[in-house]
C-alpha cells in the first residue's frame, strides 16, 4: 500500500466524517456506517460493501469518545448500516494485501482498542450498544457487532454473520473475533470451529441457536424490534437526563522537526538514540472551590486536556514514527498541585463526567501499556510523578530516580507520591492495578504500600518500597541514562517487543490480554507468512479467481 500523502492524523469531528453519520433522538443515538468507497486513507483500493480501513475506525473512535463526553443524554447507541443488504464486510482486503506489515499490525491494534472502548462504554459509562444487523456482517463487520451488548439480526434468508478469514484469507479474525466468540459469547468450541471455517457463515435460526446473535426479526418487524430493544437497553442506564455535555474541540498541537507540542505535553524526538521524550506538565492553577466552575472548564480542565494530548501523541508515534525505539517518560510541575487535582477527582468520582475522565485515563494508560516501544521513566528534581501521573512510572519497563540534585543547583531533590488512584482506579488490561501487577505474587505488598498514600517519598524511600528500579546520584546519572538508551537502541526491536509484551502483563488473563497478547501475537506472525501475504498467498489472490498455493508445513 502506498503510504498516505500525510501522516495519519487521529483528530477529527462529526462535521468532517466521510464514513459515519451520528444522529441523536434522546435517549437513543444512531451510528450509521455508510462508507464512502473512494475515501480510503491511502490510494490503491476502494472501500466497497462497507469495508473499512483505519480511516473508518478513526471516525468511529472519535464518535464513541464524543458520545461519552458530549452527550450525557444518550443512554443507548444503535450501530447500523446505511447500505441495504450489507452491515459491514470487515477490513478491506485490497488494503490488507498491499499494506506494509507494520500498518497491518497497527491497524488491528487500533481497531481492537476501539472495540474495547465500545465494551467499556457499555459496562462503565451507561451507554449500551446494540448492533442492528440489517444485512450481512462478515469478518471484521461481525467483530464490530460482537463488541456490542445485543446483536439483532434481520431474518430474511440472505443476511448472515461470518468469520471467513481462515478459509478465505489465511489470516485470523484479528480484531478479537475468536476471543469474543469463546470468552464473551461462550460459544462451544466445536461449534466455533465449524463457524470459523464456513465461508458463508450462519443465517437466521442457526445463528440464534448457536448463540452467534441474541435475537432475530423478520424484515417487516426489524425496525420496530430495533427501537424496542434500544429503549429497553436505555432503561438500564444511570446517565443524567438533563445535563450539558463537555464539548471536545479539535485538539491543538504543533509539529516541527523536533517533535510534537501540546499545551501540557511536549514530545521531543532524538533520531540518534531512537527516542521520543514525553514531558507531561502538571496543572498551572488549582481548581476553583465551586464544582460548577470546575465543570465550566470543560476540555480545558488539566487532566482532560493532558489525557487528550497523551492519547494523540501515543497514536501519532505508533503510526508515524516507526523507528522510535524508546519512550522516555518525564514530568514537570508541582507535586502538590497534581496531588490536589487528583484528590478532587477522587472526591467527586460519582459525577458522570469525572467518571468519564477516569475511564479515559484508564484507556489512555492501557494504550501506553500496549505500546511496542521500550518505556523508561526518569524522576528528577521538578518532577511530579504522583497519583494520575505516577501511573506512567508504574507502566514503565524500568525507572531511574535521581538521588539528590545535579551539581548542587539549589533545587529540591525529586520525590514521588502514591494516591488512591494508584490502587485500582485505573486497572490494566489484566484487570488489576499497575501496582498490583508490579508486585504480583508478593503477599501483602499492597497492604504495605497503603500507609504511604499522600506522603512524598525521596529516592531512598522509593527504592526501599520497590517503586523505582535504580537511584543513581548526580555523578552517575547522565552516564547510566545514556548507557541504557544506547543499549536499548542496539537490541533487536522484534526481540524487545516480544520480551516487553510478555513481562508487562503478569497475573490474571482476561479477554483483553488474550486479544492483545495471544490473538494479536499470532496475527502478527500470520501476517508475515507467505500463505497469507506471498505472491501466491490468499490475500494477494483473493478475488482473482485463482486459488492460493499453501506451504502445507504445520509449525
């Protein structure tokens, strides 16, 4: 695939959507997929039959985010197609056949994260999702439906659900399809085996009998069934009836030869060491005493503005800076200022919009966890690693905290602090906190750390508590950091990605860890095999009338 004319930009809004239409009839919203065939993210393919590329998913991710923050009145969301006879044909095959390996993998990862955002909105935000499958849902199209709470399939003798990747394309249902069949819908493995090898999938009564959908309705009753089911889902919500939402303006940023610059985040690139240094700044002011005044800050509220910037930067680096080996995580600002902001959010966590900020933080830090880059945190004088920002430290593969100051410059030695936020408010994909993951298997570790909440910890205390990796003094600081970065840049990036992905997620296995660690790892491997991507492979020969030629060796 020819690369896009411009770097991928994940910033969009409904006024410029090319593939989705968002309509609201309180308490129901409709997200209508009507793909513009000629508007692929790159040249060389048409998005026929409501197939999608990453551009379609960028709009979907934006719509999900806006529904959560801007439309508190929406309690249920109907996903449906604007094209008759087809719900969604899944990922565009021509795009996959021509795309680079890195683009395919990043595309699948982002698509999975977007599906997870739908499931989190249903489980945590009080916005239940319904898939109104008014036509065939194949591959990624069915996987999109699987992310919703309720699948309602039209029973017209033609519409079907299917996961035909194995028989047709020699790849996997790479956006969570296999895992959602077994772990979410609890389909029997023998029936799942049959289903995943049927090119035509399952229609009507069989789809319902096997548990592949939740409900079927004839064409004459389909629209009424969708409305009735959506209203019943909306009745389960706790979202407010008459509150205004938070408007999310286009994110302001500047990109130059040195990096990416936001209000509270600065990203500096170093091609020599293959690093991107992310410096997250603390709040400029304390919050007003009045809740109404805090609410009026909207998207300018420090935590929300910072999270939007960090999320955008992580996506930009993932897709547009593939040669970056290591993300260096730094913070700058008042530790007390972050502590006060963090305490305010926790004290008002029951407010729907504060809940959304915490959930957004959870999604953003998960995206950091899933980043295929080495992560190192540097804690120096002037840092503010506490509460929300301490999650960066605990997400890192290793951390360095300066013991003392540099050359007696008069600054105060660095400190870190724990808050309630670090004890389960922002769980990882494995379902437990980063602290619990860090000390997995150490009995009593969390109980030991709880009394430290709110107390500034210097380098010696942080290391004694197991919260940082190394605490060099000013004599060794620069050399240790330099040697670490040079060493990291010298290793195989493939080996590092594999090592880090294994070490970051000890503990329980969840549907999310299966999707990203197991399914995505195998899809990554399959995407490099000639049976899928070779000149005689299934992706290249799909639609040509020629059968693929397979190397029959089982590995």
